């Protein structure tokens, strides 16, 4: 009984340590005054001030556009890459998976600097295109890792049966394989969208003048001094990511329940 209480108390302390700063930030985003120690009353003026900021609106536009495009492209590329990897031999599959896992395991700063160096070396100016390519490259491995488990759960004889009955490979992929792995594809797309919205390091190194996202704008605002609008911006970003993660987890739970 005592050990169970200690385990729960320890878990509570860990989560409190992790999330207390975020909760404080969210509360301060509704504080009437700029003070971080005095509560001046409830207000939404920092949110109105935030969305009246031209730089923030511009960054929000690019954040959503890049997140949508990179999520769609990385989902399509990652899905077909996962199907290809699944059909490789054991040694080839292990080799490709290890290569795919490198961007996931790598520090983001390594990936960000490497991509920036590549763009500069081939004389591509940093801007919308480089930021989009960076996000697609960063998100695709996560889509592959999301789709592959669904391929392993699929009855491997279904595609063979479709081909034996006269279906073309393209028709088999479209009508047999894709419907079977659709939960993994949707989850991978949501993960890619979440990662793109939340990314800072890769965006910081590969964005150009006039083209940036909310994470970089929040960093720039923080460098100019503490402004309650930053709290409002971070609160919105945190809630958006939490909602997407809840949707992803709900879909994963439903998929697990439907498994035989």
C-alpha cells in the first residue's frame, strides 16, 4: 500500500515538474498586467494584441501552409516508402530502416545545420522552398515508422490473392493495401502535421527573410524582452499540439481495439 502511494506520488511530482512552467505560462497569458508576480485580473487583451501583430499573422500563415503541404507530401512519400521497405528482403529492409531512423535519432540541430549547408552549397536561397523541403525531409521518417506496423498486421496473402485474381499492382495497392493500412496513414499524417507546427531548430536554420513560422517568431519576440503576447502565442501552440496528440492517441487506441 505504501509503495503504491510512493509510486503515484513520485509520478505526480515528475509530471508537476515537467508541466508546472507551462501551466504558469498559460495563467500569465490571461493576466491584466505585465507582471509575472502580481495578478491584475483576467483579460484577453494579449490574445487580441497577438493577432493584431503583422509578423505573427504572417508566421501563422506560413506555419499552417507548410504544415499542411509537408504533412500531405511526407504522408504520400512515407506510405509508398513503407510499402517498398516492407517488401524488401530481410537484410535490405534492416539496412533501409537503419538509414530511415537516423534523422529520428539524430539531434535536430545536426539535421538543421546539414540541410542549411546543403542549400547554401547548391545555391538555393533560404525561404519558403527550403523550409518546406526541410519539414518534408524531417517528417517522412515518422510516417514510415507509423505505417510499417499496420503493414505487418495486414494479412500478407491479401495482395497475393488480388494479383492472382488479375488485379494490377497499382490496383492492388489502391484497393487492397491502402484500405488495410489507412489508420497508420492517417496517424502518420497527423504526426507529421504536429511535428511541422512544433518544429523550431530545423525551421530556424532553413527559413529566410520574410518566411518563418510561429516557433521562430516566438523566439525572436522573447529575445526582445518578456511580452505577455509570447505567453498567449505559446499557449495557443501548446493547446494545438495537445489536441492533435489526443486525436492521434484516440486513433491508435481504436486501432488496437479493432485488432483480433
